[in-house]
C-alpha cells in the first residue's frame, strides 16, 4: 500500500510539472513515466492512459471536496452585519483549505479542462447552497425579484471566479485572507466594493 501511494505521488508530481511546461495535449505517458522515474508497466497498472489519469485526479478532487463539505453545512447561511466584522463560514473555510492543499493540481486541472472541471465544481457548490438553504429555511427559494437560476449563477460563479483568480496569482493570499475577502463580498454592494458613497451619486 505504501509503495502504491509513493508511486501515485511520483505520478502526480510529474503530471503537475508537465502540465505546466507542456500542457495536456502535448504530454505523453512516456513523459510522465520518465519524469516520475517509474516503468511504463507500473503506470499502466494504475491507469489506462493520460486521459484516465486526468479523470482520476478530477474525480478524486471532487469526491474528497464533497466529503469534506458534508459535515460543514451548519454555518452556510447566516446573515451578518459587515460593519461589525464577519465570521467566516466553516464550509467556505473548508473549501479554501482543501483547494490550498491541492493548489497546484487544481490549478493545472482548471487550466487544462477548465469548462468541464469547472462545471463539476460548480455543481458541488450549488448542492452546498441547496442543502444550506434547506437547513436554514426549509426550502431552496431565493429572492423573488430574481429567478432562482440567475441567483444561483450569481452566487456560484462569483465564488468560482474568485477561486480561479486566486489560483492564477503568482503570490496567492493565505487561506484566512482569501476567505475574509470572499466573506466580505457576500455582504458588500457594488457601491461598497468600489468605495463609492451612493448618497453622493
């Protein structure tokens, strides 16, 4: 078991490095095995090809993230007064801590198969919001002035875009800082974010 774990770690490190330098379309199994210093037969004992490897990493990320989120839904939907300071949602901290723990892998997967991988991540985030709303008020209905699908898209895409921007930075903020930024964006209006006093506009 330990040998298998070590092999998988070697493959993972090689995959990440090659994704950065070559990109998915140009890397080969030979590249991976060479950089990981393993036999091709060892690779094929675990994965069918590079596509299977990429899917394995995606499935693992999403499965582990989903599992971690299931136990942290109790503080997902609690209104706070931003002028008094905001306490981070446990579920948000869980998300960002997990992304941070797999930062480079999530980054290359997002860049490689962005649309598909991003859609799968957004699906998980929407499920978290759904469950949070049911825990808070017994249904998943949002503000009546905005259709539910738009409300979900605004919330989930906003979080997703922030995560993607965080991943793209050369010197990304630590988890507590990025969580604080995200929390504040949940309660600040566009005027607040831009530093505009709407009473003077």
